[in-house]
């Protein structure tokens, strides 16, 4: 059986698809993961994936491309699968992807769908209303004939050794960036937290992407090691695996930390529900006002002056949470 799993959005979303991918891989001869460009680095880390197809879908993402007949036809001609699982977030429709997979000749397609799918789906599954994204994906896989293959925790391939980047000894990672501004703790608060963690005796490593070097340099200051722009996805997995605790917002590195088994202090803006997107499968402390006016808005820019859902969190709160998690492990 040639199976295809589709998860077209971002880095963290693809990581949370990992347990479902492993369930499919346990029954299929080959597994192809169809993902978007932002999810591709995560796809390369997942056990059970034999091939990765990257396609920038025009109905996904912050800056979706225009619809192009040529790109669509090329995708349809490239797909070679008997069975497909379309994984989406609770607010997304699987039907555009299902149409393309059906045109590509995929004979069996399963997805969560509240909309009537006509002949596009063979399994129209309804997700449990409060399920975490990782659990929802596993539930769909089981409904499609792929029961869980293991404990269902997010996992990645073994990380590379990164002591050459981080130096020896224990450390705490603070990752200040986020995929959308509404989910980020303010840079000033992050810098204060670094100073307070250092004052409490913790060695701090600050991480960030290539476009976040100014942010990580500011946050690290003279009190932390700045690794901004120095880690790809695999190297970041190694840095997070070596940490005692990771402090970050609701963004991809929170899920990567969970996938390597590291506890997470989650600075969680409630623009999406924590019950669906919190760090999964590891000890965690959730910080942030989950009843703030922005709750459930899916806002990308904070709609409330002063960003109260996160900026009411103090650096002392973070230090306390870090030390709580360190005491539990």
C-alpha cells in the first residue's frame, strides 16, 4: 500500500502530525508526506516518512500564492498513492486537498470534515470537540484503518550532537520569536526573563531563526548565549534536547521541544485554544491569561492594547515555572 499523509500548514502542525504518520507507516509499504514550505523542515525530522512532497497550497498560510493551473496539474501528476489521510486544524477544510487527491487517482481518502464532502471522502470523520491536535490526527488515522503504533507522543529522528554550539553543562533555552506577533511575549519581557534566570543561577541559551538575529541579540544581551540564526531544524532539535527546560510561546519550537522530550514553559496567547495546541506529551507549565478578550479570535496581530494576555506574565513567573519543572524531572 502506498500511503500519503497531507499536512499543508506550518512547522509545529507537521510535528503534531508525527504520531499519525507513524501509525500509517506501521501498516503501509511507503509513506509520502505532502506538506507546505513552512512545514517541510519539520517533515524531514519525522520517523516513518519515506518521501516528502512540498507544495504551497493557495488556501493555506499567511501569504498564499495565487491559484495556478500549471502548479495544480504538476501536483496531480506527481502524486502516487492508493490511500490518503488529510490532516487539518479544527478550523480548516480538507475538501480542496481531497479534490486534488481524487483527481490524482487516490482511491481511498479520509479526513475530518464538518462540510458535506460528496464523493471526495471515503471516511468523513468528526473530531472530538476538545481533542488536542495530535490526538485528533491519531483518531482520524484509526478511523481510516491505521491504529496507533506506539504511545502517540510527538517524536523526531535522533538529534545531532550540539554541545559544540551550546557548550557543556545544563542550560535553559528561551525562544522569544513566534510565527505570528499575537503569540509572542514582548522582547522587553524576554530580556528581563533572561536576566532573572541568569541571576537565579541558570545558564541561558537564546534561539531564533535567521530572520530573528536582532531579536535574539537584544534578548540575550550579555547574560545569555545567543544562537539566533545558527541552527537549522535538526540542530535546533539537538539544542532543545539538551536543555533542562524550554521557555517559548505557542510556536513550532514548543512542539519540537516536546518531540525531543524536554519540558516546556509555554507562554500561551489564547488566540487559539490551549487544549488543542499546548505542548503535548511532556511536563509543561502554561502561562498567560487564557480568558483574555482575544481568546479564540485566531488573531495574528494582538487585538487588545497592551497585549495583556501575555504581558501580564512576569519574568519572576517564568523563573518560578522553570524551577518547578526542573524539580519534577
